[in-house]
């Protein structure tokens, strides 16, 4: 069966390496990896270089709901360690190497699944849609893994870890319910089953008695500047919320004490009224929010907003 879509990782070179604002050589494109997917969504799609100079690549579970159906392993792609199944995983590769099966990149010999069941490229598994991720200065890889209908999570990723999907959504047990019914969470089960890594933080789609106002976590960065008092050394992230109401209403969050999820209000834009698409960070540690007013790829409402004034609270 032909795939519904593909994810492609391509390398370009700059014309003058080592110089600021050097233009990209458009003729230098070199394809490293092409990954077939059964559906068009759950692409993952974040790229991050670690201090080890290896490239970390996030890949979603292949799309659809419940990680089941056509193109999904019986146990779900995210849990599958079948040969060649890299869906629902964080991959770790060496873009300067050539020992991969296609000869286009390298597989680090210390990857946790080398000479074990599972594709050699896998660094960690059990993810639904790890859409955004970043390394903090300590070397921790922090991932925002998008949940299905109930729970969004923030994970600290370690080599070989199993982050639970589709056995769990966040710290809650998940029942896929079979191909004819939607899956659902049914019990909070922190620490169990054994062998799964729970998120360091999570939040629900809806407050008690209220309609859903949050839909998809957008991973961010550790705040490394000092201009925003009280945020120093805290992880700042968000929620897309582009489809939870009549108009986009994204959210900004910060991890407080004991990794409690606290709302962050940009006081220079109230109400916020934008869908959060991503974050960026400059060399000084300042943060930027990538957002737009439609929640889609259409229109001309996109903004890159520097986070210069913010407070915690509702």
C-alpha cells in the first residue's frame, strides 16, 4: 500500500560558512531521510542539535486516531520496535556520517537500540505527536507531546525511554477501544505500568464543567535571559488552541515550582487572540512567540512576537 504522505529531512549548505547572515545555496539540497506515513497528520517535525553534535528528529505516530488502523502496528506504531518502524519516536542521527542503510547519514554506535530490537536510529519511543522540542543548557531534551482528546504533556527525554503512548495519554491509562470506537483515558496511573516514563508536567483540555479551551501543547524553551523577572531558568511553552472556539485563543505557560503548569500573560497583548505555532530563542536567551490569527496556514496574520513583558496569572 502506498503511503498517504511522507516526511523528508533535507540538508542545505550556506555559501559562506562561519559568516553571519550567509545565504543558503539553493542548489546544495541533499536528502538524508524520507519517512513514509499512513496519514497526513501527526508529523512531529522538530529538529534539534545536541551538545554531542548529533541531530535529534521528532516523528509522530503516523496520524489518524488511537494509533491504530491501516498503516499502524497491532500495538501501535509508537510502541512498535519492528524493523524499520520509526513512527512515534525521537531519532538520533549523525548528518556527517554515512553508515546508515541509505548511505546518506550516520547512526551513532551508542544509540540505545543498536544491536537490539528496534531501528538503530531510535533514541526514545512512545510518542504520539512530539511537535516541538528543545535542549536546555544542562543538556536536557524537553519535548511537548501532543495528546489526543484529553491530556497534553511535557517530557524530559532520556536514551531508550518509553513515553507511554498509546498505553497512556499523559499519566492516564488509555483505551484505544478498537477501530470502530474512539479511544479514551480512564484512570490516572502515575508510575504504572512499570517501564513507562511519565511526563514531568501535564494539563487537561478543559477546566471542570467548561468546554475545551486547550487542544495541543507547543513545546518551548528554558528562559535564559533576566529581563522577565521570575522566569529565569523556567521552561516556557504554550498551547495552540487554534480550533477550540470561534476564534484562535492560544495560551502561554511556564513551569513553576514542582513543574506546576502556570499561565503566562503577555501584558503587551491582552487579549492574546492568536494561535500559538512555535517558539524561538536568540543567543541572549530571549524568547519569541510564533503565532497567527487564523490557526491555519492561510492568510497574512502571522507574527513573530518578542516576549518582553509578561506576568503569571489568569
